[in-house]
């Protein structure tokens, strides 16, 4: 699942990040931090339910 960068964020604007294990504690927080800083983030996890939860949380992070 790919999340687009939020408008107004500058530090990582136009950068792309791939977060593996995004449905787990550290991966989820890293994904949220990257989105908050303006990066385009691809989240990857081997569990669809955890991935869906992480996508929802990261979408709100920016």
C-alpha cells in the first residue's frame, strides 16, 4: 500500500521510502514519521490486517 506525501511537509518532500514490517510496532511508527515529514511511503507487511491498520494510522500522521 503506497501513501502519498502530505502537503506542507518539507523535510522529506519528493523522497520515497519503503517500510517493511509496517504492521508491527517500530515499522508502524517509522511509517508514520516518514509520512509526517512529507515522504511518499510504501508499507509492506505479511499480515493484511496489521497492514490495513498501519495504513490507516499513517494516513492520519501527516
